[in-house]
C-alpha cells in the first residue's frame, strides 16, 4: 500500500519496444514513495503499449488511469525503422480499461495541475501536445525525462530523434526538466548475473517482467541498457547522480544535425542532465525493489 506521503505521479511511456520501459514501470509499481495515478502511452501502437502497462499493473493489483496517447508524431522525419517495426513485446489482447487519445490532453492537464512529478520516457509527442493545448507553464510538476545525449557530439538520441519537433517545443517552453541522457543508460546496463535475478524472481510482477525480457532477448539478445528507470531513481535517490545545469535546445533545421541536443551551461538554467551515476548502487536499488 502507498504510504501517506506518497507522491502523485504520471508515467508517459513507449513501453513495448526496448526493455527499459518495462523495468521503469516495474520499479514505479514497487515504490511506496510513489502513487502511480496515470499512465499514458506514446508512439505507434499506443493501445498495444497500454495492454502491456495493464498486464504489469494487474500483477501488482494497481489500477492507474490508463490513456493510449498519440501514435503519430509532430516531426515529419521520425526514424523510418522505428515507425515501421512491430513491438518486440506483446502483452496479448487489447487493454480492458483504457481511454483513447481524445482523453490525453485532459489527463496531462490534470497531472500538470495537481501531480508532483511526470516521468517522460518515450518520444515527447504527448507532452508537446499538452503544451500546444495549454501553453501556460506557470504550474508544472517536476518533469524527469529520458532524452538526449551530451557527451558525444553529433549523437541523436532515439526519443528525441523520433519526434524532434515535439522535443524542441518541450525544451523551448522553459520549465524545469531533469534529463537522463543516453550515456547513463549504457552505464547501468544489466549484466548476465543481474538478468538472472529477474529470471528467477518468484513474484507475479517478476514473472511478467521475466517473460517480457525473454521475448525481447529473442530479438535483441545483447541489449539490457537501463535508460528509463534512471529517471525514477534520480527522483528517489538524487544523491546517486551528478548534474550539469543550463539550457537544452534541440536542433530542427539542419539535414545532418536534425535531432541533436545542444547544451549551454548556466547556473540559472531550467534544465539539467545527469553526467554521472553510481551505477552499481542504482541497479541494486532497482532490482531490490522490483524483486522484493
Ligand atoms: Ca522508453
């Protein structure tokens, strides 16, 4: 049961492709500090993604508001292979209780008005649509996003690259955002021993996650980067991270620079990105929570 001081949070996710969204949701479901009020899905088959969310939530007997958000993008140039591929994990039948995209704006408006935090771990289409509908950002919850890369010049990170226009709009809005860049996910990749902990988990949630991981690794056997859960761990365990503060912007015009994330240091800037993480402690924290 959530404790009295639990924070009301929304998760916006493209769960169903990579492994890390599932670990992020699993972690959130097992954190008494968080009350998962709403989950919105984004990018391509948002109803299929919602079915996966529902299956994992059912395993924990948690019933958040579930909204299948926007499947299209604001960008005219999302990654061709990402928009055409099938999800690597299929939860099965359609979700039983899921609202459609016509409810997405209202769900995000509620979170912006009343919640403590929003975790954005997919392309930023839903968030940008919310800003189009309601540009006033005077009141925003904390926003933590998995997005961007700042250590390698010229690297266009996946979530940004799949909706460059949406991401540019989100950063230009000027409200505070904490970013987990690509490098942090690679630093927290699960090794074979850590994957074995999930495979051997005996809880209902652990079994769903192990099934997801097994299906995923049939397609991509070597991938286990933990990009998305680090947004949640940064919220709960900020002492495990080092941050760089300033202004982030997204390049939208150049043919070869389209989707690059740019950063300018400024102690008064609204954005900060994690430049380092205590990877061992972060991963142990995540697995302890998920498997307990
Ligand atoms: Ca994701």
